C-alpha cells in the first residue's frame, strides 16, 4: 500500500516504511532538542504536592485543613478571583486574588502578621493561584504558609462551613 503525493508536478511514492522512518527521526530529534533546550518541557509533569515539596511549601489534605480550621487561630486566604470569592468561600477566609497581589497585599498587610499560620487555597488541585500567592508571601518573609491542595472544590464537596 503506497500513498501518492504531488510535489512540483512530479508524482512520487512514499511507502509506509519511509513515512514511519521520517516520523521516528522527527520524534528522536524532538526529544534530543528538548533535552538540551533551556526551557525544556518535562516528560513527566510533577503533581501539585510534588511541586510544593520542591519549593519547600507545605501542603495540606482536606482532613488536615479541616483540623486547622477547627483548631482556630489560622488565617485562610482565598487566592481565587474576587468574583469567585463573592459567590462562596471557606467561612472566615479573606479574599486575596493572586493575580492582584500588590493591590490586595497593601490592604491586608495589617491583618497578616508574619508569624501567624496562614492557609492558602484556590479552586482546586489544578489551580496554580495558591502556589503563586504562597510564593509571594514566603518571599516577604512569612514563616507559616501552607497550601490546601484540594481547594474550594474539595471543601465545598465535603459540605464544610462556607459563606
């Protein structure tokens, strides 16, 4: 079985083996290029928990986060957008959209002592806003920052206190 292509008026036949060879060589060249490229793409994407661990940011499960909530004395920061926060959020959480860090930090700075335990969350495990917010706060010398991996989706699904 051969495929026919027209190129510059000439008819040439590419056999399946030749096509496979071209594809294999292209894949090999792509892998080699990626290995030496400065902005390489990882072959295996780390999970959110692994990503936080690599950056030395503690992350909590739903059970651990609920225990911190029940314990009290912990500040919860919602890293989602203000509109999402207004719809519903963890009870007592402060709105702190990661995309507007400078604006919200100037407003909330007095409410966030640097030694207080702070739990940051966003929409869920696939949301990166909580990581961004946690990194910004750690960069400002906050000592007790943790991220709730499951975020609002998991909290709401469990039926825990919200407002």
